[in-house]
C-alpha cells in the first residue's frame, strides 16, 4: 500500500510540474546555481538529495513559488521555509516530519501543499489561515481524525487523506464549499452517521474502510460523478440513490449487498456499475441489467 500511495504522490507531483512553464520558470536543483542566477528563481527541486535540513541560503530566493523537497530525511520543517512568502506549491512528501509548525500560517499564498508519507498525527490548526489553499495531500500519515482545520478553508478543491487511521469525521464537511475531490480510502471509517457533503463534490473515494452504511445525505450530492465505496461492509443501498443525477461511475465491489434498489434505474448518466464480490443472486443482476440498458454492469 505504501508503494501504491508513493506512486500516487509522484503522479500528483507531475500534475504540479505540468502547471509550470519550464522555459519561463526553469527548475534549479542546486542552491549555488540558483544563487548565481542572473534572473529571478521561481522553482527549486531538492528531490532525493539526502538532506536533513534545507540550505539556509534558500531565504535569499525571495521569488520562489515552487519548492520540492520530496524523498529526503527531514524530521522537521525548517524556519527558513516560512520566509519564502511567495511560495505557492510545496511538496515535502516522503520525509519523517512529525508536526507542522505554527509558522505555516505565514505562507499565505500557498495553493498546493503535499505531505504524503510523513509521520503526522495531527494537522496544525494554523493551516486554516491559508485561505488560498486549493489542494492538500496528507496521504500515508498517522492521522486518526479528519483535520478540522481543513473545514475552515472553503477554497479547498481537493483533499487527499488516503492511507491514514481516520475513524471520525465531524459533520462539517459541507463547509468546504468548493470541494470537488475527496479521497478517504484505506482508513478505519465504520460509521459516517448522517454526514453532509459539499454540493460541488464530484469525486469521492471511500474504498478499503469498514463502512456499513452510506450516509443518506450523500445521495443529495447532485454533482457527484464518481463514487468508489468498494471493499467495505455495506449491506444495502438506499432508494435515495436516485438523487445522484450526475453519477457516471459507481464502484460497490466487495461489500455485503444482496440487492440494489430499482430506483437506480433513474440514474440516466450512469455508465459503469461494479458489483463484483457481493452476494447478489444472478437473477437480480439480470433484472438490474434490464433496468440499466445503457450501463455496463460488472458482476
């Protein structure tokens, strides 16, 4: 699983790089070369340098907006980091950082913050002061609750918390009004209560938990297009599933479902329905295929 999440984090990094014009914003990999540059330095990567600390001279690069220190040996976030006031993209994946300092609030321009594969047990409440944040990655840490600070950042569009130990989520997710992508896969969630979801949510990943019932409020997420709730303990799907008007793909594999409500036939945009690994009788599957002639049903 760690290797899988590592692969995902690399993909995420490539997405960030894709937003940077390599001609206009060349990425430096050596601090001396950056300091000797006659032009402003906007992007730096210290990936896999074996570093225990950031080079102190980095504070001189006051135009820096992209910084990658992935796959090093950092045990803390150095104070020099928080003097980079123009920073927008920060990647500290694959280190051994145990906490986020209060000074994180100084990076007011930060839009993308990635700390996959570290040793975080909580998220500093001061992160809520980063009101320009759009993307956060805290996959494969040691978090046991959904970070409440994130619920105070309505600008967030993407939250990744895969591979933690989360078992509790406070019912304030709906406050993250711009959230489109939420990944809670491979945690320890068994009861989602009546959790309410943001209206703009499009992608929801809940696979590899211990969920017994999907919350009724989920079926009010009319913008939801992709739902993965595979590898849980779900025993039934509510007839309110008909509320997912824009759903395109639904993965319910490896649960304890014995039937699917006929109301699912009202989901006219549903293209893929995955039901493999459920104790559903073949006759019910055939009936389901009749109700969903435009849907590819896997069983």
